[in-house]
């Protein structure tokens, strides 16, 4: 083209200059049009690819946000007392489905690491069809840390003083949660010089205290009620009577698992060892008194039927750990919620919680149980009494040697001066902790 222009410039000496320039412009326009026609499809393809890529990136970003939301929402369920992988998966999937159409959700729950991973896959079909349909994927992992296991839950939802301490009583629950579900304005009570120490203290209602030192830390009020973590636990079967009106009086004896109709009494310095298994105490009390010893490893006690309450007197020795397998895995004592009311048994020592006895006239759950032993250092496992009230008093610490002790009861009262210790050293025992007992009070964050 330069040589053509040169010829035309030469001729311009004899012709109008405009003629050369016009022809030059016409030739340039034609070339540009041809070039543009050739490049146009490429430009369209590139533009379409850019738009499709932008849309895909937007979809990917939205999927990531949804995955984050689903992971955070579902990992919170690990704080609930009763949960499982299917429930957590359902919550995550519902979050995804509410924001994305035609997405596939995969949820991985790790109860040991306390994490929930949510992975979302979604088919993307390009608008301009420059590239083939592709599968987009985003994932998020949420973690719960600083978890706080449950060591005491008062299930009564309306009574005053559902968890209470008086005189010089002490409850020590380091690193775990103490909560009452009662919405009463005095649901949680620690007065006189009594002290309740825990990792976290919660009341669905209010708190009654005399001085700030009655609680450590200061309780949180108006907490959401926690569901019964063992509500779905099926009690052990109760067959026909294996033993009837059993009394061990002044003897050293090994007792076998079975159904003890009419109750079981260990008295007058008896030394009783329980063989591993489930002991059903049916239609009568379990009483240990007058200097007797009552011990057993991997033992579960089911208080079934009418008048089947429990009483450990002051001068007794109690040493028990829950089963590591079977129907009462991890549960040391299970009080039948269907049983009829049973007032506290009369003990040889005559010890009673006076203020609690008055309260019991108008505010007691169906059953009353007494733990007054001055040598009940090992009570490893979970004590489950959803309709029961436990009265505690002793001059020596209770459950202080237990690897862990969990109480899920309707009400708990510490009387004159006991020290109740609720440990959570789960690794120190081969007795499993029932699923659903914790963790609570945790921090939640995205870990990726």
C-alpha cells in the first residue's frame, strides 16, 4: 500500500491533492471493514466468554456465602443437648435450598473436632455457550471451640429454687455448665454463705442471692431453656421379679443384676459389692444405712415403679461407676419418670433438709432422693432423674474422686453444708459420656 500511495502522490503534481487523499481514505475504510468482519466473531466469543465467566464467578461467590451461612447455622446445633448428624445435615441443607435452586449439598459432621463442613455443587450452563456446562463447587467449614460440657441441668420449668444451696453448702463444677430451666424469678438460689462455682451458670428465670460471692461467675439470666438431653433414652426392660423384699443385714455379700421387687436395703454394717450390670429397683426404695458399704463397677441402677426412691445415709460408703455398655451406658442412676410420687425415706440418722422439707410440701417433684453419705467420693456417670428431686448433705465432699459426674434432674438442693463436686475429666474413665450431654457455651467461627 505505501508504493500505491507514492504513485498517487506523484500524480498529485498534475492533479488535485484531494483526489489522492480521497482514494487513500476509501481503500483504508474497505480494509478496516474487512478486518473488523473477520475479527467480529472472535470479539463476540471473547465478550461472551467474559460475561459467562463473570456470571460463573458471581454464582461461585454466592455459593460460598451460602455455604458459610449453612455451616455456621448447622454447627450451632452441636451446642444443643440432643443432636445427631442427621439433624445437623437437615439444617444445613435447608439453609442451602432456601437460597439456591438445584444445588447438591454434602455435609460432613465431626463430633470429635466439633466441626461441620458444607460442600455445595451446582451445574452452571453458560449463557453464550462459548464453553461447555460446568459444575461449580464451594465449601465452608465451621468450628465450635471453647466448648463447655453440661454438668447440671434442672429440668423443672416453673418452680422456685429448682437449684438451691443453703447455709455453708458448696457446689464446685469447674469448666462446665450449670443451668436451671425454670422461668421462676427465683429459679436459682444460693444464700447464707453457700457458694456455687462453675464454668458458666445460667437461669431461664431469675436468681436469688444474698451477696455477690454466692455465685462464681455471676449467673446469666433469661437463658433459653435446654432440652432434656436424655429424653429419648429408652429405659432398660423390666421383667419378672428376680428378688423380692431384699435386705442385706450385717453381711458381706455380692449381689447380681436383676429385678429387685419391693426394693433393696443394705444395713447394719453390711458390705455389698454389685456385679456389673443393671439393677432394677422396683416398687420399693433403695436404702443404704447404718455404716454399710455399697460399691460396684460398671453398674446401672434403674428406679422403677412406685415408691422407688434412693437414700444413702450419713455413715455409709458409696463407690459406684456407670456401665460402659448396655442399655444404661454412661448412666449410673435412672429414675423412672412414670413412677408415682415417693416422699423421702426415713433414715436411721434422722437427718433431713429442714427448709427443703417445708418446701417439699408444696413444690416437690414426684420423687425425693437423698444423698447424705460422708464417704461417697466416687459417683462416676450420669444421674438422670427427670421427675426427681435430689437432697444432698454431707460433712465430706461428694463425688470428688469421680472422673465425671453429670446430673440431669428436676430439682437439686444442697442443704446444710455439703460440698458437691462435678468433675468433667472424661479421659480419666472408660465410662462413656452419654451423647447429648454438652458441649455448650462455645465460640463459633469459620475455619476456612
